[in-house]
């Protein structure tokens, strides 16, 4: 579409402020839905500072939805996370081996690689444009949309109309300030030195470790491209200039690297915060990622939370812009996302207290308790198998909020498994679900269950159909059909049941075949409320 200021459009459907990983992912998702989108950013280039480093299986699944191939950027699969105390030894571990929903449970990555891949992805769409060297100066809302005043590098002002505006402009978000949502209350804030060393091929650790030393806690992990990262909490009295000195860093790292071998790729002092906006939306303006919530990095969920925001908001904006749903559905973005974002922040703060005991006594008590709990199988499973992590299941939102008959709660994520198409292609099931609302038939053809007028209403509202069969089952119907090779999907619902799945893979509704018309009518009603 438009890649320079001269070609700036007068109006777009969605204007995204901020071209970081969350803004770029939102643009790619909107691109897939055919929504006219413009992403702007103050800078032209990708920032090369050390920032996010961890992604979980849910985040990787969202990147898959946005169209990124598995090999689009390098990753290091992390088999386990260890917690070590200098006084009592290893007192906890989390097992991150294996995969969930077709993706590894935990990986580390190099953020500029991901951003490059995602920018390339959204630039494939004619309906998505990007522009660097532009800063949001002001915005004004009315009943029809948002007027954004954008300042260019030469000082010139551009006036742009958007039906909706999304602030993906990070922790010091201008959008957040302009809509009066500045963070309130006390922030838990700590200064940390982050050091990325390079040329560590064959020498870096293969897991993540937290050295929970009350004198100076240190998270430590490998990253792709022969990188290794350490994070050192600053002690009282230490200054940024002091700790960013190469000699000082060499001293901090000497237990791992001979100073003569040390190659520092990046170093920076960051302040870790725990904050969450009261509201993620004001009228036609939305906040995503660090603009809406900032999570301390101790559970690797900062960027993951932002990607969840993008997946939740993208399809809702697209359905509204294209007239497939009422603007009222946009209120469910905050309803669904804020409680989980807050729960993740609370968990990160709890982990922070474990990692950063203030003195020897607290270290011995806290770490000793963790070690004791690890002797009890149920407690060990909570931590080791990551069951302690808050589940991404909505309490309220854009779904039929009653108990269903399947093993996934409505408002929760549908699992993803390996399926085989009629042509014999092996795919992950999300690839077959595509970008629409899907009526899934478990062992039955959902198309045959609806009267023709309702079937047409479903299709004109962005709905589609898919039949899931057991391995070896065949279908001659015209309805799209796949075999569920690993029984990942068929095991969650009895044969003959129907599931309505949103484009962000959240279960919207479910029920037996005889309720097909009611199911579809309920969902159409939700979209039109």
C-alpha cells in the first residue's frame, strides 16, 4: 500500500501506532482478514537493543495464525528451567520439554529476527501499509472514527482519519497518555543490567537457570545465533554508568567466561515494572502489549501477553469494519484480556519474590519451603508441569457463557492437532480452520444440519464449515473434511457434537447435532448484540 510519507493515505480502517512485535503481528492478522491497515512508527529500523527473549506454545500458535512459518525465525527450544540457591542448592525446576498444540512449550529467540519476519509477513498484503519517521502528536474521536495528527521527521504535520486506532507503542505509550489511561498506583520497579554475549556456540547453557542469590539474583539463558544472556539485579548504590562499563561486566561474568574470550553484543540497564491499565479501550482507541500492561520478565510472559491481545482484537476489529458484527463486540476485548494480563503480572511478581529474596533468612525460608513442597507429588506437579501458570480461559466475553458438553470450557482455547486433508496433506488443524468463524462437526457434516436460510446467514457473517473425522474415516460431502490423526480434537467432544470456534481459536459455543440451528442462531445473535 503506502511506504513513504508522500503516499500517506487520507484514511484507513485501522491505524496502528508502533511497529514492534505486537504492532506488526496485529498488522499481519488484520492483513489476513483483508482490513485496510496502516502501521506507523517513530523509527525506520528495527531496534537492536536486548528486549523480549522467551515465547511459549500459545505465543508460537498466534505467530502461526499470523502466517509465520515455523522456520521464519531462529529459536532455541528450552528443555527445563532450574532454580538454584547458593545456600540450599537447586530447589525447583520446571519441565518445559515437549510440545503443546503443535509447538514447543518454551523457546528463546532473538527479537530483531522475529520483527523482521513479521514485517515481511504483513508487507505481503496489499491492504497493509507501513511508514517510519512518523510520531503521533494528538488524536480526536467522534462518532465516525478517529482523527490522528502525525508529525513527520521534517516537522510537517499529517492529518489522518481512521475508523479505529490501536496503541502498540510500548511502555511509555503516547496513545495511553492521550486517552487518559496512564498507569496508576505504585509500580514494583527494579533496575537490572541485561548483557547479551555472542560467539557462544557450543559453550552456552542449554536450559534457563535462575540463580536466586539474595546478594545479586541472576537469570541466565541461551538464545539463537550463538548468544547467551545474563540479567543482573543492580545493588543499592550501583549506577548505570558503573555497571555498563565493559570491565565491570567482565568481572560479573568471569565465573562463566574468561574475560579475554568475552564478546559483548549488547548491554543495557532496564527498569522492570509491573503495571496494568484500568481500561484497554476508550471509544475507538485500543491499547495492546506494553502500552496496556507491563509484566516483569520472570515468567517470560511479557511479549506473550501482547500477542494474545493482538489475536483477540484483530478479528473483532475486522468483523466490525466489514459489517459482519456490531461495534458492541469490541467491548469484549478488555473483558476477556484484562483479567488474564493482571493474573500473569501477579504471577510474575510472585516469582520475582522467589528469585529476589531480600536477605539470607528470606532465602532460606522461601527456597527451603519450595524444596520441601517439591517432595509432595501434587505440589511438584503444579510447579514442574507449569500448572501454576494462569489458564487463558475467559470468565466473560464474546461466547455463550454456560457449561457445554465438551472437555474444553467455552471461552477457552481449542486444542490444535495434526490432521490429514482429503488430498493427503498433513497440516496442523489451525491451518484448516483458516481465518473465519468455524462450525465444526465431530464425525458429522455440519452443513447438512442447518436450514438453507440460516446456512447462508452464517456464511455471510464470516462463518464456514469443517467436518473432523477419526483417522481412516472418509467423507464424500462437499463440506471441507480432515482426519484427526492424533485424536487431539476428537477426544475433546463426543461424536455427533458441534463446536463453534472463533478466528482466535476460542470456543464460542457447542452442543449436540440436533441443536445445530440454535447454536448458529445464538452465535449470530452474539455478533449482532
